[in-house]
C-alpha cells in the first residue's frame, strides 16, 4: 500500500507515534523515526521495523525548534530524495488547573504540540510542492474538539492543530497534497498508565464501545490517510474515540 514511499513520524519513540511508524513500515514505507530525548527507545523502534523486514532510520530533533526542523527536513530529503508522508505526532502534556498553570507549562505544550506542527509543515511543504503530492496527517485530540478541565494548554494546542489542518488543506489541495487530522480519545499509552484503574473504568463506561482504544486503532487510520485510498480526503478531522463524543 505504501511501497516506495518515505514517511517521517515525529515523536515516534513511544505510544501512538511508535505504532504509526511500525504500521507505515509494515505497509512498505521507509520511515524516519523522529525523537527528541530518548534515543534508546527510538533505536528499539527502528530495530523492530528492521526485524520485520522494513526500513527505518532515527533522527533526533526538537520539533519546537524552527531551525532544527528545517535542518531535519533538508537532511531527510538529501538522504531519500523525497518525503511523501508527514505524521505530526510529537506532543507533551503539562496538565493543571488554569488558576495554577504556569506560563512555562502553557508555553511548553503549545510550542511542542502546535508550533511543532507548524514548523514541520512549513519546512516540508516546499518539497511536497515540488513533488506535486504528499500526505500530511496531524495528531489532534478529542479534547481539542470538546475541551477538558485541567488541560487548558493541551486543549488549546490540539484545537490549534485542527485550525492548521483545515487552513493548510485549502492552501495545498490544488497541488495534490492532502492534510488531515486524527483526534484520538482515551488510548492506552504510557501517558494513560498513570491513571488509576477505577478511573479508567469510569472513563470506559462513558465510551460507547465500553473500552479504551489501542494505539493500533489510531495507526491504521493514519495509514489509510497516508495511502492513495484517501486521495480525495483532505481538511478532515477523524475522531478515534470509540464513540465517546457521540
């Protein structure tokens, strides 16, 4: 489905990003596994892909750093000649009530989650325009659609990702570049491990499918949006939440 394609997945050393990298590689793409802080985990992802017969490399870059992202994109294009798929997954949380939230915690989340998405799209869009095609998939969240107490910074950043998605889809659509967002609900990752089991049960009871999601649920949707099967889908936000938002 993705043979011959080059994909760059940000924040791919764990969680949803890891699942996306492995899934895209499984469909034939060569994957650039971006990470910021944990090289060992990123190397493990590459090893898992290679052991399954796929191709991948690691690349360290803080997506919040405008110049560093520019260099990353240049290096990847120099290495592979193109980038067909960009998955903007890198994200952090610094949860807290508005009255107690520091400026530093607000800025850190927005810089990584929102500005990082802008940085990556900004620096790969020219290459995709030259190619006359590309797939950009941005990771938003259901809290970016509906909000969530204690996550003002995270909700704002993920709502902003939706705004970027729709705007860039309009700017680049005529050149064969699609831009879409996925908005996961409660997905089992390292981030949710800290949630007490009774709280997880309460959350699951509010979901139509009565369970939390799996990272594969998100990764398969990303793979679909990255493929030619989704060539006429752009500017969309797909909630992957088991019916939580119904």
